[in-house]
C-alpha cells in the first residue's frame, strides 16, 4: 500500500515540477503502446463481449453466487453500478462527445458531413455500451464466484488470479504484488482525474447561478464538498450510504432527462436515439474490430482503443464492487444487469442530452466552436439555458448530479483500494478513510499547481494496459471453474 502511494506521490511531484517534459514523453509512450497493442485489445474485448453474452444466456446462467438472497432490489443494484461506472465523465461527455465524432468520424466517413453528424451519437452508444461493459461483467462474476462459491477469502484480483494458476508460492506472490500495484496506481490515477473533471462542471454551475469566479479556493471547495459526501457514504455503509445516494442520483437524473426530452425538441431526440441505436446495432462488429489500416486517420487509437484502455483502468474497481454487491444473485442476473442495465442507462443519458445538444447546434448555437476552445462546460450551461428554467433550476440540478455521479464512483474506488490491500475479510474503516483522503489529495495538488490531469491519466492507463493479460487469465480460469462445477453436478445427479 505505502509503496504504491509513494510511487503515485513521486510521479505527481515530478509531473508538477516538469509538466511539459512529462506530458511529451508519456504521449510518446502512450502512442507507441496503443499502436502496438491496439488491435489485440479490440480482439480481446470483442471475445469478452461474446463470453459475457454466453454468461447471460448460456448454461451457466442459473449458478447462484452464494446461498443468501440478494441484498438489494434490482433498481438499487443497477443504479449503484451505473453511477459507480459513469462518474462525472459521462455527465460531461453526454453533451459534448458527439462534436468530436462529427469533426473526426470513424468508419471512413467524411468529417463535418451529414453522415458524420447522424452517426455521432451511435458511436457514443458503442463506446459507452455493451462491448466495453462486458469486461466489468466477466471480472465481477469471476471475483464473486471466487469468493462466494470457491470460498477464496479475499476480493483481491491478485488472490483470484493466483488461485487459478500453477507454480510456486514465491512466483505467485511476486505476480500478486505486481497486480496489486497496477490496481492501486490505476485506480488512484484514473479516479483522481475523474474527480478533477468534475470540478469545472461544478464551478461552471456556480458561475451560472451565483456569478462565483472559478478560483483555486472555489475549486478546492468543490473537491472538499464531494469528498465530504463520499466520506459520509463510507461511514454509513453501502445500505445507508451508497444505495441511498445512488438511488437519489438515478431518480434525479431521470427527472432531468424527462424534462429535457419533453421541454426540448422531443421528436428530434426520439428520432435521433432510434437512428443511433440502429447504426450501432448494424455496425457493431465492424466498429469493434475496425483498425483503419489504410486511411490511418488516428480515430481508432484516439477513441475506440483509448476507451478500451480506459475500461481496463476501471475494471479492477468495478469488478470488486460488482462482486461485493452481487452476493445471492445468479450469474445470469449479474450479466444482464451489467451488460444491459448499465448500457441502457448510459444510452438514455447520452441519447437525450447528446441529441438535445445536436439540435441546438443545428439551430445555430456554436456548440462545436465552444467545445473546441477548451471550455466545454460553458457550452453545456449555454445549451441548457435555452430550456425553460435553464438559467435557474436546471443548473442547480446539474450541480447535484455532479455530486451524485462522482460520490458513488469515489466510494466504490475507496472500497476497491481497501479490498486490494486486505488479505482476508472486510477492510478496516481506517483503511477505507485513508484511501478516501488520497483520492482527494491528488487532484487538489494538481489544481493548486495549475497542472493538467492528462499526464497522470495517461500513465494510469499505460499501467492498466497490461491488465489485458489479467483479463485473459480470469476468463480462462472462470470457464475452467464453471466447466468443472457443471461436470460435478452431472456426476452427482448420476
């Protein structure tokens, strides 16, 4: 634990002292690594998607992960996973991501064309949808099966992996330490960057509502409030903390989206969502395995492969969290909830907000220009202002949604970090709180020194890319376990 924290702290200090050099060298490493392993990532992710569908609808679906009844209703169960996985990034990108696909589209489409605009939300559905959520499905089911069925005493991914492998205890211990280090660094880097992304979205709302300037004090105050919320959530526990906040944020999101749908261009939003789903469904295989070898526009590396690496960055956190809240559920229930529950929730968010933003652009708003200027949060509030109550109530709701989206994600991150350093049983509360503070300290340091989050986010993703091998080990090990159990059940019946 302390080695990992020192490593992260040392990198943050170096990044602050030498920001340009750090960013330049990391970009070179990142570009070369993505170019090298990108096609492999695409193949592994697509195979993982097929395996996740098999877990949802195949012969192993009725296997129960523990003998108890499920602890949470299906609504709470999906809401907690949805909010933990999306964080503030999805709230921001739901309004703005389409603009990047419009300017630099995939599948060989012409930039700034009607085709690029019509399919932009469809690509967003793909990147935030089932083919990527599948890695959470497989990892969550594997950890849950290991703990609740195989009776492995720890939620550590390292413990699960080493239990699947042959070799000496010494080799397993070394491999386990490496895996744990990658998990800790990836979560700290990725989630602290996510918290940092929430800051401009929140300060934009404060500026719109109260004309409060975006100073360091205000930025640190935003981080402090969000940190206080998720610390209280940790202290209250999952039932009284995480579940309550996630349910509330999910319900508030539904109210907000319904309002945008019916107060905005309803017909256009519905048409665009249906059209985008059709585009994604029709081109799912091509989008999943598209490498752009001839045109080499860079779209695949910048978006599809980057997203897959981004999901690898979060797979440890989400796998542990999904396993923790899935006790008593069947494999089919977990697979359907993660594949379709999380995806549908994201599609509603991106479809309604994104389509509303596209229509504002078609009606003359300079959405693309504002986003390109680097102040996308301005674009969001300017677009929302065109709706009834868009200058008063709606920015306030967005502020609450920022907290409601980020806090559950940080709660699940602190849980995953604490479980990673806990060999048996439940982690101590003091360990959970330690990680809560660490998740806040890093973005505070970055903000105070006016440093970009890009470097630490890139490094955390670089470190997470080798997790592709962990994912492969997990998939092979899980299906060996399931096959063995199925054989044992048949022998028992005979």
